[in-house]
């Protein structure tokens, strides 16, 4: 388990000072804040998350909402919690798993990524052709796994994989034209 000082030493950040400092916390609420911050930093050290994902996690640990919001505001200000960066990284992981736009949108929603952020990133990836490449990799993968099988069975396997991975069949047909000529 990593303590907050160790985390900040491993992940240095530039802290912007705010014009108005938050009011001083009572000793009891200061301890609660520290426990909540430690929990948040442990969560961030284990895996990246969205603001909403961290909020749900901290609230599930019975921290009060005011403390959770103060901790989240601090982490956002310190740039340790960034929905855009998390969503971009998550999109790259999904593309590496040959996922399509529909599945990526669904997975981002599960992780609490703001719908506007996910839509913007997915639209950029579509226009850059990144999902075309993902679909091409999926077709190649199914092609190599089903060689020698009956053509109709191969098509069913490809259609099932495309559906599970969130690709449209029109995109699959477009990038996998060689597969469909066999």
C-alpha cells in the first residue's frame, strides 16, 4: 500500500495555487479528508479512473459526499485526475482489443466517462480511421482462426465476433473484402 507522500514523490505534479484558499478544516474533518485522500490515491495508484468512477468508489467506502467532492477537486486541480486523459488511454486499450465504436462507448459509460468526452474521442478515432484498423485486425484474427472451416461457418463466426466487439457489419465488409471473396 502506498501512502500519499510516496505517490506524489513517484508522480510529481505542479500545483496551481488558487486565489482563495479553502476554509480551514476542523481536526476531525481534516482526518476524514486525509483518509479519503489516501483511499483516492491508492485507487489511482492501482488503476486510472474517471472522476465519476472515483466518486462512486469513495462513496461506496462510506465517505461523506462533501469530503469526496473536496478530495476530487484537489486531485483534479493537481492534475492527478483527468477525464480526458483517462478516456484517451482507455480508448487506446479498447482499440488494442479490436473493439468497435459501439463497444467502446458502452465500456466508457460503464466507467463513468462523461458522454460528451467519449463521443468526441470516438468521433475523432472514427475520422482518423482507427476503428477501420481495429476492424481489419479482427477480420484477420477470425480469418486465421477459421481457415479450413466451411465458408458459412466462418461468416457466422466473423459476424458474431463483430457484434461482440461493437463493429458494424458494413465496416467489417468494407475492410474484410478479401475474406468475403473466398
